[in-house]
C-alpha cells in the first residue's frame, strides 16, 4: 500500500541540520551554564543552592511567553524575518547577563534570553510542519531532535572547560558566537518555507481565531498537555542535576561527563525512533514509551521509598532508562500535536510550545524545591507525570490510520 504521508521529495539533510542548529542555540544556552551555577552564585553572593535553579527555569519561562509573540507573527510576515528579530533580542539579553552586577537583573536577562530564543525554537518546528506532514514529519523531527541532542552531550563539558580556563562570562560569549554562525548559515542557505500566498494578515483577531482553531482539535490540546508533563519532569532533572551530583553525591568534577553520557541515551532512542516511526506510527511508539516511563518511575519510588539515595550506578540507570523513553516521546508528541493544525502552523506551534513550557516551569519549580537531600522527590515527580501522561493518551481516540509501505 502506498504511504500517503510520505512526500515525493527526499529528506533535505541540510534543512534538518539547519533546523537542529536553530534549536541547539537554545540547548547550548541552558546546558553549557549548568557547571557554572556555583561560580555564578558565589559572584552574586547567593548562599541558597536552590536559587541557582532559577537560572534554568527562568529561561524556560521566557521561552513559553515568547512563543505566543513570534508564532503568530511568523504566520503573517514569514518565518525567517521573525527568527532574526528573536536572535537580536537574545544578543541584547546576553549582554545584560554578563554586564549586570545584580542577580535579579541576571534573572531578567535569562527571561529575555528565553523570549528571544523562542523564535528559532518555535519557528523551526513550524518550518518542519510547512515542509512535511504525518509520520514522515515525525521522522524528520526525530532527525532534528537527534542532532539537537548532541548539544547537551558536549555543552556541560564545554562549560566546565570555559570556567576552568576563563570564567562563566565566557560561556555567554561562546553562545553568541555559535548563534551568529548559525544565523549566517540560516540566512545564506535556508529558503523561506511560508510563502506570501499562504500568509495571513496580521489583525487583532489573528491570534484569537488561531487559538479557537487550536482548541477545536482535542488531540492537539491533549498531546500538548502530555508534552508539558514530560517536559516538566525532564526540566526537574535539568535544574537539579548539578545540585544532585555535586552536593548529594560529591561528584562535581564528574558532573559534565555524567550529564553527557545520559544525554546520549536520548539521542540514541531518537535515532531509533526515526527508523521505526514509519513502520509503527508515532502514536503507538509514543504511548509505549509513556507506559515504560510510568512503570520505571513507580518501580523506583517503591524500591527507594525510604528516602535513602541509591548507589550512583542505580541512579544513572534510572536516568538512562527514562531519557531513552523521552527520546521516543519528544519528537512524536510535538508531531502528533502539530499534525491536525498544519494550516495554522505558526500559531499552533506557539500555543503548543507555550502551554507545554508554562506547564513545565511550575512543575520543575515545585518538585525541584524538594530535591535537597534525597532524589526520592524526583522519582515521585517522574511517576506522577508519567501516570498522568498515560491516562491522557487513553483519552485520545486514534482517529488517524497509520499507513505503512507494504
């Protein structure tokens, strides 16, 4: 049987690389800073280690709200100009972060960084939706995420290198240099994917109408909520990992390498997903991954309910298993949410990203506040998010028939 979801043209490798690089600017801005959190706290006189988490969660807050601005604008003015505007905002915010002497102003800079980075993060997904659809879109998204995952593999090590030989300010400068290189590549090689004939006129009603259309599609809304739950639990790890490995396990020097090795598990499962999604379908794979995510979390809660931390190897196995499941979830969930709303890809990607991120920030903040002397709260948080995700999957009717090449 012919697979109606697969476009006639072949995958554009450079397109995938450019989209992944746009998203990688976001990952580098978050993950490279993790080893520097203690140094930043020392410079600003912060004694409460949990406050360091704000340097991670605040950028996600900006990412969430920024998507509401740039998504609709890209539907009206095209994808490329809006990405440029977002990057300029990111540059200004980065300068604020390295020049301010106030921790509060630095947190504001991180929020504004997130707002600016929302443009490449959201619009790159809209550009994928402009170019592909169905399970083939999930395949392309898997390749994008797989390359994107390489950044967390090297970012903490890069950050550790920079603070060892320079200082934490140099991390922001390297981020800017990388971003400028990607922007030049994007400007020179990537054509506009949202042609003028398909653009919508910018009116006060544009976002309202797009939002109404988005909420008409129950599947898109539910998959967005699931994305928020999974992203929230993953953000708990991002915001507390440095604290866990440095203070609970006394492994400050090994933290970048542990972080990198765990990121590989996400990249590996994302690659496997790209090879399986056309055969089994994105919904079936994502649901199976959510079930595994839920079961593993509950198992760890039961085994370590006393609150005594497991051995390092046992903890690393937990993270590796969960991140493998996440690799099967991230790209598929985003593709499932975007599939029915391709006609409003900009607004749709904005709403999808906004709600999933805004859900994730309080989830990470609440659970992360309990991860002080034990990782048990993290296990509990993962299990709650996993179980809710499975229940929501069961609510969604599988209305889309998966067609496979015979």
